C-alpha cells in the first residue's frame, strides 16, 4: 500500500484544476457539474437525490452510489485518499511538523470530542430534510475550501476555514476528526466494511502504527482495526517497520484498483459531451440573475407565477460563467423560458418599487415619530421648569427669612466682632467670622465649635464653649443679629 500514499497528493491538484476549468467555463461543453465533483463523497449525492425525490441528478447519484459501495468494501476510502480538504489539512500539518509545533490531545479527550461529527451529521441531515441546507453550507469550512477555487465563499465559511487551517498546524486533521458530517456518514457505512486491516503475529509492538494514525486509533493492541473512526488511509500499514505485521487480504489491492477504475470510467461516462447544447451560455433563454436577487427567487418567485406551473432554473451570477449551484427545490434543475424571464423581470421591478415605497413610508414614519418625541420632550421640560418655579415660590412664601448673605457687628470679649452668615430656605448654609479682636487662643478654641454646633442644629440655642464664654456668646449674638436682618 505504500505506492498508494501519493494518491491524495495527485487528487488534490487534479481537483483544483477541475474546478478552475469549470470556473472559467472550459468544461461546460462536457456538462461537468460541481455536484459530480463534490458528491464523489457519496453521502452528499445520496442525500441530494433522496431529499428531492427525483433522479434528475442521476450521474451524481450513480457516482455517489459507487463511492458508497467502495466504502462498504474498503471503508471510508474517500476520506483517506480522495477528499481534497483532508489532503489540504495533511499538507498544513506537514508545514506545522516542519516547524516542530504540535498539540497533543489526550486519547480520552479525543475520543469524546470525536463524537461531535455524528451530531453535526444529524444536524446536516435535518437541514437537508427541511430544505435549509444552504444555511449549513454557508458556515461549512469544507465548502468554504472548495469555493476558494470555485467562487462564492461566504464570510462565515472563510472564518471557519481559517480556524481549521490554524488548528491543522498543530493537530492532525481537526475537521476530519471532530467536525466532518460527510466523514461521519462514511464512517457509519465503513464500519461494516468487508475488508479490514488485521494485525498478525509478526507485530513487534513498536506502536509506530498508533503514532502515525491520524485519528488516534489504538491499533497495536487489537487483532483487527474495527474502530468506527478509521478513514482507511492505510498510514499504519505504510509506516509499519515490519512487512506483513499489518495487512489486508491478498486480493485487496486488485479490488482497490478495480473500483478506482470503475469510479473513473463511470465519472467520465456520465459527463460525456452533450450533442444538444455545446455551450450553455449561447442559449438565448438563459436567465442572468444577480446574486442579490437569489433569496427573492427562492422564497417569492413561485408565488408570482401561476401555482400550477413548474418553475425550473439554474441561476447564474451576473454574466460570469460560474454556476451558483444552490438547489433549493426539486424543480430547480433546468432554466427558465424567455416568457418566464420576462415575467421574472417585471416581478422583480415591481418588488423593487414596492420595497422603495415601503422604505420611504418607513422613513417618513420614523421622522414623524422623532419630531413628536422632540416636541413632547420640550413640553415636558417646560412643565418641569414651571413646576420647579412654582415650588420655589411656595417654599419662599412659607419661610421666615429671606435668602441671602447677611453681616453684623457685635461685642464678644472685646468689641468689633464681625459675623457673616448665608441663609437659604430658612437653613443657615455657612457662618464666617470676618473680623475680631478676641484673644487669639480663646477664639481659635471656641469659634470652630460654636460654628459647628449652630450649623448642625440650625439654631443659636446651643451651649457656649466653657473657658471662652464671652467669645462664644459674641458669636451667638452675631448670628442672631444676622438672622434679625434676614427676617421678613
């Protein structure tokens, strides 16, 4: 099997060349279809046909069926040898190995998170059944990788593809191991494979097979590889230092070559050139639709055409030759007649007019709401201001003293004690002694205490400070004189 290790590295450039030729229109005369390239996986073509209950995609279905038969015989051979995204991850991992970077995931953790792909497979099948598969494809890094060359990659798919690429530097095939629903489907089918890898008595228990296995299967402690996650890459056989320690049955190689030949012959048989249409874009009935109108076509156009009429189409992006192969129902496989194209144009123009009118009405409604809110805000501010003024007037009419700053000169221990207070709403706000001829030590001892007591109680009915009685009494008298001046 060592000679077969080169197959993935041959298939990846072959795939890239195929999609680029298809992208540039060079393969249109052969009726080559992105579905046929993509559905070599087997699972995709089968789900596509079963979902649409039609065999209009017969070549896709037969190519997929051949891959499934090959999987039943040999295991998930597509994953090990043909999958372009799997090979891409291998190449990225080789780059990571060249820099000696690696993240070792414990075997128990690996076993647990590897079950994620089976849950994703169920989610994928659900989206197919509900005709919502495009929502999955929009985030799928596998499709994102294909559309790097084919065109139409979404921003979300670009992000997930970038994440998988970065992880592939550190981890062997992260998408294949943990996230791939297509590989999960092939794993379930390949679990019943006819030909399994077996371990013989020649095994020297070097554990080399365990180390090179991209899906971390414990091979050296089992007589045969029966793990459901095996992708039939045969890396264990290729890297085994002892010939014959790991092997298939003798006729395995011949069957492998036979099935590859049948697969390729069937592939090219079903994409042989069409005698009826040499170039699809020469057909005047082809409808060129901008990608922005795609959702409108999917959701609304069938309602615009009479309900009895079958709507058949392939949608193309602008005048580019790249096919947006996004099938949404079982009758989107052909293309519109010229009459349908004219009806579509009228319908889209009417929808655009109605949408413009709706947006204008919405804009006017929002502007009217904004004006009304601004008027209501101003009115509320005026009412609040008037209420505050009224409250201030009422409060002023019920007070004993007029607000303001008042000053009085009185006698303490000596004459010339000048006191100033500020009063507001009958509350003394501050007390200051502006000038005095008191004994400095007594004044500094008594004045702060007296001022604090009067402010706390808002009254002059407080005790004087002992040992500075006359200075304390002078401050009280000064505040009283100021209050007399403020009295209404």
